[in-house]
């Protein structure tokens, strides 16, 4: 299953990380819709608003279905046929959608038939492993493998927007397959867009942590096919829904257990036995450097934006992954951000 994610990037940086090529081969950035409703967070839970990619054709009649927009949507699908005035009164959980029963449930079958496929964006997701013989659990942060390349090694931290194309070789956002729907209040008012994350059986690498995982779209081709409902049928798109082994993880602190805690400490690698900070793997280290240099709170909103000329070429799609090097980079990033904070934030406890 998937019940908690992190998506901390600012609107501008997230859009650049989602650069793509349209059907004509033109390099583009997805356009934001309702950007003021997006709130970056290290600890997102169901019923909060999260960014999703969808085809422009869903929001603009006559548009090219290969073009994309980013829109914040409520996590937890509210079916279009729901008759109550308060969506919180929905009697069943729709934050996840099992791939094996998706076609049996009206809540998911209807939007799938309408082509309402989306890609849920995140740094990664959290999952809790039950400790054998106890009622305790150990949280893990799970994300795409990240590779420290010669390019990223030579540049260090990105100094400004002109360096962003280099940063894209450093970090790859997680792209999860989802469905969305549009609910209109029976008494009138604004439409509510909401989504569910499709889940599948866990891959071998994650099976010891949990028996379910999100359906992850691994690569630009998979993302493009899932979104382009105008050209790719539901039957063809569903062939993309399966477990992937291209994933990595590390244990994190119990700070993440409380969804009110929204700090980089949620992502900090820890030793699951002695609760010390890990020396750290390469992917985790990359995240931390990224957090420290491109935190939403510190980004200069007046900085000029780079032209829409680069499409991310994710290093994790090009070469093998070293978990040890990844964690090292993540820890360094987190420590740097903590040093820059003027006042330490006190985590909530349960």
C-alpha cells in the first residue's frame, strides 16, 4: 500500500523536474493549474493535496493529449457519483486502488473508462515494517535509485537556475500510476479533483517491508503512455501496471510516524537497530544535498527561470545503483539544511 509520501519541491523546480517531449518532439515543461493550492511537504498523508501530472486534454478541449499539466489534487478519490454534500462522509478508503480488483469497483472502473489516468509525483513514499515478535514498526523511505555521476560530482551544489539542468542528472522524482475523478457538490460549488494511487504486489526487494507497493511508472515512455489517453487505450495502459525492482530504500526515524511533523528529519537515514545516523548510501546523500540547496523556503523567487530546453535524463536509467553512496549524499544534504535553519523545529510525538 502507500499511505504517506514526501514532495517538498517548490512549484518551479518540480515543473522542471517533469520536463518532457510532446508528440512533435518539442521539449516542454508541464503547465501548473491552481498552483496556489500546492503545499510542499516532507510528510504528506491522505486527504492532503498533492501534485499530479495529467493530460492537458482533460482540462482544455481540443488540446494535444500528449501535452501535460500539473495540478494539486486531494489524495483519496471522491467518485463523481457520490451524493453526499461532504466528501469526508465517504464510507470507504480510496487513497489506494488495488490493481487486481480495480475493474470490479465502480469508484475506479468509471474514471479508468473515461481515461482519467494521472501520475502522482513524490520524492518517495514511506512504508512501515512490523518488527517480528513485537507490536513495534520501523518506517522506511522508498524512492528511485539515484546515481552520483561525474557531472554531479564536479558541480557540487547548484548555485542557481542556470545550473538546474545539471541537477536533473542528480535526482529523479518518483512517478506513481494513479486514477483521478471530478466530484461536483450536489448543492453547487467548485468541483473537487481527487486521486487514488494504484497498488500492486511488492517486488522482491520490498517484500520484507510490506506485501504491497505503488504501481511505479519507470521511465519517460511508461509515463507518456499512461497519461496519453487519447492515443493509448485503457487495456494497453494497464500493461504498465506491475511491480518494479528499480527501487531503493533506507530506514528513517519514528519522527515520520506523526503526519504533523514536516521537517527534513523525516527523510534522515538511521540505523534500524541502534538508532544512529547511517554513514549513508549514494542515493540518500543526493537527496540531502538537494534538500539543502533547493528547499522551498530558501529558493529565490526572483531568480530568472531557465529556458524550456532540457529534458531530464535520469542517471538511474543509465547505470547501476550503489545504495551506500546514495545514503552518504542524503545525510550530507540533511545536515547542511539543518545548519542553515535559524531555529530548530521540535517534532511532534504521538
